[in-house]
C-alpha cells in the first residue's frame, strides 16, 4: 500500500522552489495506488500535484498532497495519415514531445520545453508559438474524486479557452484527477507552424530552409532557452501572466499614446497585447527585490533567486498588476495558479 507521509517539504516538487510543507503527502504511481490512498486517506482535503510548474505556493498546504506520477505512452490506433497517442498523466510534457518527435509524430513540436506534466496540460490548455493543446487533443480520462468513477472528457466537454478549461473553472476545481490524455498527431504531411514569434528567423539563423518537425522543436527550444530561465537553476513558473485581450477601440486609444505597442488580432473587435511588453514599459524587467524579482530577459517571468517566500512573489505580482492598470488601463490576469 502507498505510504502517506507527514510534514513533507514541497520545495522539490514546485518549479518556483518555494519551501512550504504539506501536512500529508503521497506519490501515486498507478490507478491502484490512487484508489488505495483515496480509500484510506485521513479526513482532510486533497491537493493534486502534477509537475508543479504552474503554481505559486504562498503557505503550508493543510491537506493530503497527491503527486500524480502515473507513467506510460502508447499508440492506440493509426492510419496512413494520423496516429492516436495515449499518454498517462505523470509523463513529463517535454519528454513526451521528444518521444513524439522520435516517432515522427507532428503537431506538438511548437510546445517543446514547456514545463510540467501531461496530466496538467489540458487544465491550462497550454500553448506557445501559435499552437495550443486543444489543436491536437482528442479526449482525457479523469477520475471523479467523490465516487472514484472514471469519466472520459471529449474536446468539447473540456470547454477549452485561452489558458482555460472545464477543469480550471471554479465550480470544477479539485473535483477530478486527470489520469491520461489522448492526442491526434500527424504521421506525414505535417502542418508546420513557423509564422509565430521568432521561429522563422531562428530557423534562418540555423541555416534551415526546409524544416522538419524536429527542426522546429530545436528552434523553439533555442528561443525559449535564450529568454527563459531553467527552473533547476532559478526558481520560476514560466509565464506568470496571461496576455490580455482588449477591444480594438481600446488598442487604438493606447496606440495613440504608445505608438510602439504591439498587438495581435484575435477577432474583428479584439486585440491581444503582449503582457511582457506592458511589464517592460512599466520598468519591471530585470528588477530585483532582494532574493526575488522579474527576469532580466523576459518580463513575463517572475523569479526566485534564493529562498524567497511565495508571499513575496505574490505581492510583487500584485504590484505589477496595479501598475499596469494605472499606466495602461488594462487588467492583466495571472496564468499561474496561486495557493
């Protein structure tokens, strides 16, 4: 039977490297172990932990923390054009991307080097460089914590939005544990997505004119590594804020005052503005506050340089939000979940 441990530091289990304690802790390596723990757990709330990459812990967790570590990748079905791949929740996301590339399966190469695990990817509808998880998502299996039944959620049932899903909505939070995810990936005639961000110029710098999916992955990795700190070296959770979507009229108004403001058309009357640009203009890029601050190369990333508390970083995020609101009249939201 899986052992439930007491008063365990979560510092190794969150990419910010915040040292808070879990009242109870168990690592789950199989569905049987999960069932055993749920049937024999102490009478406390549950806290589900995947790769620990999209969270900021601001206090000790007075709950049973379950670290979902169920592994396994398999090809469920395939035809000449596409393959259906099932990956279990505990698989590291980037290692899963590399496995797909080694098997010449296309569709998620632009999502290379995103931290976290497969099981948490649908919750956030992870995305980067013009691609989102929902673009290749078929379904996921999730365990209902209350009655331990396993339900399959289709793409439409997941209600994906920009860094949003059914699982992230307040009324559904903490009710399900994602066990596995199925993806539809291409086997040939891969649809290459190289128009977003600096991918084209990076491929050019690499001397590649006819890129493969592996080339695109290498370009994305190179761009990310040049901008984003490695959580193993500097505690961080990647992009801390979402890029705000504002009305076209609001964007035009800002353009009059800030001619250099970048914007990407979302619809006929909506524009997405890079939060990193707003934060940089507000003077926060590279700013340090003792042992924490804003990364010097990417203003979207808040960092823990030493033994900062989650509360310190949370207060910094509030200061940034308040400043952006005052300067630009834009409310930016956190992408990271705060506990």
